């Protein structure tokens, strides 16, 4: 069939003219012809399917490089492989958003004084054997979970003790986290001295509730948190429901009159 102007093409694809122009600028939907004098864009009917594909993918927040992969895929099998990856990504994102909504519900329903018992006790120095990894603050639960699974798959932790994750006290956009277990010959040291601890029962995304109670108790009782912070996962998430997960949260405190002990 012949060429059609951009307005007619947009109408056929159920898109705005602005969207069609934008896809051209991004190099995703190049016009079949452009009038050299007027600059008017013209399209063919067979490009409608491409336009609709782009619109659907972008509506799902599929990144532009992935959209280009779909459009450039040599056959249906290649397209299916790319879309399978995106389906997994979207499923994981849906789970993350549902967890965030559950956390909002828990925060809204929680009493002003969180029902967490906080204990402060002296600990001796300890060493951990495990693996370091980078974690993003915007994906804290997902990245920490992935690091824990990587440690277990690699078999780098001895014995069957619960995993311990070590975090900085103050978060930045991206930071180092150690996941491991206590071991006399471990390559990472936790400082001795006073530590404040509490237990959290429930999904990992609800852990900020425990942190709030823990750090507020520390502040109200005249202590000073210096870090690091540890999370000890006392239950196996592969065999325990989210509401029954038990996590011990602890933070190192400054000894009276000192600035605390740094993590090595």
C-alpha cells in the first residue's frame, strides 16, 4: 500500500502524533519517507504493528534498550526470550510494590510506641566469614536477598548457622554489605562493646518498624548508635511464610565517653 501522513498513521495506531514523533526521535519508528522540503513524515500500514508494540512495551516501563532488542530480534523465539525476561522483571516489581503497600498498612496500623522489646548488653568482638556485595538503598530488600542467596549457593559460609548481614548505620545510594556467619577465622570483624538488639517477626520489608523502635530506644536512654547494624536471619525464608520470619536487628553503641569502635 501507499504512504500515509503522520496524522493518519497515528490515528490508525491509536497513538498521538506527538508519540509517533517521539518514537522517531528515539530511533524506534523511522518514517518510511520524509518530504525533503516540508519535513513531513510518511508511514506505511505495515509499520502500525511496530508502533503498537513500542507503545505497549513503553507503557510497561520496559527500558528503551530492551524495546530495541525486541524490534531487532531475528525471529519469534528471540522475541519470546526477551519478553520472558521482562515478564520476570515485572512480576518481581509487582511483588515489591505489594510488599511496600503491606508495609504502609503495617505502619498505619502500628501503635505510636512500637511493640518491640529492646535489650542492651555487652558483646565481645566477633568475626564473620562470608562475602561482600554492593547493595542499593532503593532496592535494599531485593539486593540483600540476592546477596544472601549468592552466599548460600557459593557455599562460602561454614556450618548451618543463621546468616548475618552487616550494614552501615547511615545509608547512602549504594554501599557495601557483608553476609556471612560467625567464624573464628573470618575475614571481617564486628566490634565488641555495648549493642542494642530487638527481634522482628514478619516480612523483611517491615524491618524499618524494628529499626525505628530500636534506635528510638537507644536515643531515649542516652546511648549513641555508632554502627554497624546487623540483621541475623533466624528463620529460613524458603521454608517459612513471610509473617513468621524472625530477624534479630542489632546496632553497635558507643561505650560511655568514647566515639565507639570502627568495623575492620
